[in-house]
C-alpha cells in the first residue's frame, strides 16, 4: 500500500541505509513523498512509462524529482513488468529488460523472503507492513 511504501522510504533515508529513492509510478500518488525526500536533501527519481500522463511527469518535476522514462516492450501480459530498475552500490542505476517474465511469478511465501531480509537487516520485524508485497519485488 502507498502509506507503507512511503513510510519505508522515509525510514530508509532517515537511517542512512539509502540516499536516494526510485519510484515506479503511473500517477502522482507518490509526489508528496518525492517532495519530502527532496526537502530532506535526498534524491528522488520518478520512473514513468512512456505514453503515460504528462501531468504525472509535471507533478514529479515540480517537487524536485528527476523523471526517468521507460518504454514498454510490445506484447507481454497486462500488469506484468517487462523492465526492471537495477540499483548499483555506487548509487547509479540501469533499466534492463526482464528476460523471462515467467520468472516473476513466485510461489514463495512472503515470510520466507521477510526472514531473509530481516537476517540481512533490511527490515526489523517480520510483521513489517511491506512483508505481503515482498515476493513481488524480490526474486528468490
């Protein structure tokens, strides 16, 4: 949910775990988060799908976020990503195609992913609000 994602982004930048955040969005739901991150001195990137609304791009630019455009590959299934943003340790990023879309379908229990992330100190508790969404974002 948007509130949990925003809270987690704020926690990560406030604890120094990250110094920038990339938001993949189709609308302006995270523009307020981008404004806060920018006001606190952190970089925020809005990753938008080409052909999306110009309004969303303007809203993110207005609050100081850098807008990055990606194109959707032809074909594919609705509501399945065809690209992934790969973050590098030095803060750089690349946008790369996901070669095997079927690899994104995960039957992994969110608890297994959460336990691994807790062991790596990415989350502090197993009841973190982001836990149900973790298998969607992390391939195991």
